[in-house]
C-alpha cells in the first residue's frame, strides 16, 4: 500500500500535538526502502556520507554533485518519504 508523503505542515501539526517524529540517516536505496516500509517519517541524507562512505577525513570535501547522487538513490528507494539533504 502506497502511503502519503508527509509535508512540513504535517510535521508542524505533529509538533503541536506533541507527536514523535521518526528520522533515520540513509545514503542508499535499499536502506531507504526498508525505512519507508517501516513507516519512518523522514530520511536525512547527511554530508556525513563523506566520512562514512567516501573515505574523507571530514565532511568538508563533499560536493553537491555527490550529494545529488546519494539523494537520488534515497529518493528511488523511498519515493513516499520526506527527505532532507544537508551540506557542510
């Protein structure tokens, strides 16, 4: 069953009602698919991909092109989940 993707308004309403929001960090389609199946509200594609997957010493060298690649993979895996990407 396809679920409705949450919006910022949904998150504001959840905060107003003191509802908990579930987040997970993911960099790939498979993990993101499982997060969506589990009902996770939001997926973060962190610049920590630089340290964790790309072998950089810190997040500074992560490029926008790299973030777009990982964000695209996450979106393919979780088409109905709100995603957030960040940069250093």
